[in-house]
């Protein structure tokens, strides 16, 4: 707390100096701005540590303080010094010579080892279900196994890999200004690889380029050929064949058949043996935990969970003693444009289509619009250690309908003391063959890793600028510096450095398709977002800033909900600051909002309970200065932390270990009260935090309004399309385009389905959505809309 206060004091002093320089520059004095210290200096936080609760041994053994000072390297910057040769000819052929010197291990015997494995031999000989003896002979089964194995993988071709690395290096240098990688993060990965366990990288998925860029980065850093688990639905057969020769892996389509199908059983058995052989050979594996870009649906990938489930099963049965899991993320100033919306196109991405898209990217990004990228490798941790320590803080879970519906309808005021059960990612394919306990472990592990990947991702300059433009900040130079400082103080890194004026100019040049520059008096420029699609694009960019301020944003919206019934929203800030806010009421409002928000947005760690997160939210509101403790007459001062009845209470408890005996701790909180701070900066900062969640909450509120107009029954996709058209029409009327997003429409429909507002019924044409009888009345629809509206700040 003291460290943050000192850092804020230094920040305010630097900001005041920067503010004076900014005003002089904007007035035409021509003073050159100095480099902004936190962008380049010692204030940049080191991110990516693993969970100390679930993996304490990995947290300590795979990290050393000295790696924080190693700095960054540009992985696409290859010079004469990166080769073994010197001379003028080397300087012209350094890309080609560098690709020849990369170490590519040979693994030509992998298919033979899979065919000779015990599991495959049992299938061929008929000793296992789905093999010979079920209407076909051993020779036919062997050919079928070879066909399935050929669909999964082929041995990588070293010559083709070197040629592709050379071409990719030239392509990346034309597309990006730089691709930054922290040397300390790379050193942690090298240390984990030396332990002898296979590396499994689990990544977010911002672009199709991720699966090409990450193998290039690891190959350039001496970790060998990275095997990438691709989604077979988005590529044509020709492109799949090429990617397999470059190290790609694909799930056979028969593996998704029903468990009772002999074809499905055979494909899953061969697939399982192929993954086990890959892990035994020690080759690194890349799995995407998010759905590909353009996919409309759950955030967590069902295919990614399938691959992760096979890795977990291999460790559980002892095929490999352990596996080192590495959360990975790539962030871009602007995500390179895909040739089209992959999942909504009729034909998969072909070889020529991909080549033309690359040429269009080079032509579009080469005209002064080259972007920067950051590769983030979080601290590796042991899968075996996580499996032993993994646990849920709450055994009892309830659906969203059980938790919120009685409170929404006014039938109950007490929030149940349990966690929310909400899984939007379906369990498909080989994951169905696992035990229910292992399936639950895979779901929690994938959410835990995705949380770590997002937490280690740097905030890019375009996300900060988009946020400032959406919220109509006028002094972009000063506000850009302020928002960067606030992001760094919350332990999130930023993906840029340099002089403030150059940063703002570069960012605006990247966003020039979505903003308009208007010249006003005294030579100043006014930056205005373009309405319509431009605002939607800026809203998607600003969403990348949400994880850094998520706790405070949830707390600010909860405070808004608590004040909704006492003070009018348009009332003065001083009037709202008079109200006393009890800690119990704050806990309740935060819990209600946490239950309402989708788990795909929150990405809470499974080892953290909701009540722990409530306390974290409250602490953040106090630290940032929005809430101040109010001393009531006769109560113990808030700064008095001494315990009473020490013999009856423990002075410490494990994180998240809340039981019925802890209820006395919440009883102590009944006498604690807070007020909104009356500092001059607080009203604007409070509004800024509330607006971060406004697109989602407004989409939910408009979905509640749409219940009176929607045509039901309808299919889920049909009703989502109806709601999206309604959001677009409302955006045209109100000018709030941020919520006119198909992904927000999907989240609203799924949330209402979990809440019991919509019910899914079987029909001959497939599952159909119906309006629940409970919410058929306008009164209950009005109650639902008011419940959501209380968290929205105008």
C-alpha cells in the first residue's frame, strides 16, 4: 500500500511536469518532449508469474530476480552478427544464412513408433474394441490406422522448414516494425525445458498469424520445431497438407463421432497414441485455448480443451512423468486483417486465398502503417504439481437461475453462499472419454491458464488511445500518459516505449481509418471517432484494457447499483458522497454483478472464491482513492487491526479457505462503512471505470427490452440475429454503437438462457428458444431490465 502511494506521488510529480510540457507544445512553443520514464525505465512491471496457490514449487524454482533486468529483444531483427559468417555478402544474405543455421531435429521415425505402440498393435490384432474382428481383417484395420495417422500428422520436412523460415522472416519484417520478446521470460522457458519434461504452450488466439509467428519465435530461440494443434475446419486440404509438413497437427474428423461408434473409437485411440508419442519424444506442443478470430461463440475453445485433456491424461496414466505448461499470448497494435470472416465463410481457407491475403496485408500495411507485436511467455509450471494441488474453493455450485432469478423478481434478498455454475464450451470429441473428474480438471486448468495468459499480455498503445477516444477525452497527450501510468501501477505491462508525442502520432496514424482529424483554433487538432463501424472497432480495441481495470470497474458499477435507489444518477457528486455504504451491502452488490457477468469475461481463477474476489474489489476501490473509510461513533477505527479473542480465532487462513466458521469475520464487517471520496479527480475516474463495462451491460439491458418485441419461438442463431439487428437499430437512434456487436448479442442470449428468461425446448426442427412463463409478464420483464439498469452509469 505504501509502495503504491509512493509510486502514485512520483507519478503525479512526473505527470505535472509532462502536463506543463504538453501545454507548451500544444501552444506552439515547439518544446521537445522528453522520453516518458515509465515506458522505458525501471517502473515497467515484470508480468507472468504462475499461481502461488496452485503451483508453489514452480513459482519458486522457475524464477530468479535477475531475469527481470534482461530486457527485450526484437526476434525479427537478424543481422550479420546473428550468423557465423562476416562480410559484405553476408550482410545481404543474412536472412538465408540464418535460416540454414537453425537446429531442426529429425523425427522421421515417429509414424513407425506410433504403429508399433502397444495400443495401436492391440487395435490391429483385435485385442481392443474397434479393431480387427469386427467385420474387417487386420490388414484393413492397419490401412485405416495409417490413413487416420496421415490425417493427424506427417514428419516435418527440414528443407521446407528452412525455406519457410527464410520467407517468413522477410514477410514479418515487411509487416511489423518489431516483434518484441522479453529475454527473462525466454530464460524461464529454457530453464523449464532443461528439466526434461515436454513443453506444452497454451495460447490465446488473436489472429491466424499466431500459429505461424510462435513457431518462428521458438525456432529462433533454439527450442526446436514447435508442433501446432490447428483447427482442421478452417483450412482446405491442400493447406492442411502444407501445414502438416511444417509441423502442424490436426484432429481427425472421426474422433468427434459418438463414443459407441467403432470408427470414432479407432480414431480416438490412434489420436491418443499420436499425442503420447509426441510428448515422449519431447517435442514442444502449441495449443490454442481460445476460438479462432471471427468465431462467434464461447471464448474457450472446445478443440483446445480436447488437446489439453489428452496431455492431462498422458500425465495421469504415467506415459510421461510430467509436462511443463507455458501460458502464451501475442498482442498487436492492430490485429493483421484476416482475408474474411473464416467461420462464416462457406469454403475453408485455401492456399491461394492465404497467399493473396498476405499480399494484401503487405500492400495495406506497407504504406506507413506497420505495427508492433509482443510475444508473452508466462512462467512455466508443472502439470503434475497442479494436478495434485488443484481444488475448488467451493464444492457446492448453483446455476445462474437458482442464484439470481429470485433476487431479480424480488422474491429473495439474500445472495446464496455458493459459486456459479456456468459452462458455455461444449465437451466434445476425445474429452468425452475422460472421467468426469478429469473433465472438470481440464476445464478449470484451461480457465486458469487463460487467466494467466491475459494477465501477462501487454496493453498496446491503440487500446489506450481507443479508450480515450471513446470516452471523449480532450487532452490526448496528458491523458495518454495518465492512463499509461495507471495501467503500469496495476501490474500490467505496456507494449510500447518512446517519446510521448511520437507515440500519440504513431497510434493515431494506425487508427486513421476510424477517426477524423479536425483543425481548430491556434493550430490544435481535434480527434473525433467516426460513427458506425469505427466506434465498434474502437470498442473492441478498448476491451483489451478491461483486464487491467476489471476489479475497479466491477466495484464502480456495484457502487452505482447501490446508490441507484438512493440518489438519482444525474445528481451532483457531492450528494452521492453523503451516502454511507456499508461493507455488507457492497459485498452483496459486487456478488450480484459477478453472477450476472459471464465467466468468459471475468476469467476468475478457479482457486479464488467469489468472496475473496469481493474483498479484492473493495481493496482496489480503497487503494485507487474512490472509497474512504467512515468512522461511526462507538466503532473500532478501521486502521485498528488488532484481533479480539485471539485464542478463538486464527491469525491466518489459506487463501480462499472460507467455511461456516468464517461467518464471524463477515459479522465484523457489518459496522464498517465507506463514502465516495470528494477529491476532484474522483468523479471522472468513477465514470471512466463504469464505462468500461457499459457496452456489455447496455447490451444486456437492451436484450431485456427486446423481450417484448422478439419473435419467439426461434432457433438460437435466429434469435441472436434478431437481437443483433435490434442492437444495430438502437445504436443508430441513440448513437451508442459500442454495444452493436454480435458477440455481445450472443453473450446476452446465453446469459438469459442460464438465468431462466429463455428456455430451450426440443422440436423436430432442432432445439428452439421459448420465452419462459415466469418472464412472460411485462412486470417481470421490467424487473429484469431495472436489475440490469442499476449497474449502468450514464
